[in-house]
């Protein structure tokens, strides 16, 4: 991972664990883009479900 949260390398276990990030369609896969711009990720966040946030 670099400073922009692009995934630079991942083994088979990481690809399985973070499959949503790899299947999001962005090249290279990016954790920040997935977290804030992917419609699947925007529902059910901690801000929606946690009563003290």
C-alpha cells in the first residue's frame, strides 16, 4: 500500500479477505476510494449504526 492507499501487491489470502476492494473495478484497487465512493460501502457504516458516534 502506498500513501494514497492504492494496493500495490496482495497474496491470495489478502485478495480473499478484501475481495470487495478488488472487485470494485478501480485500477489499482484503492481502500480510500472503496470506503468513500463505492455505493456498496456507504450503507451500514459505523456512523449509521453506533449510538455514540
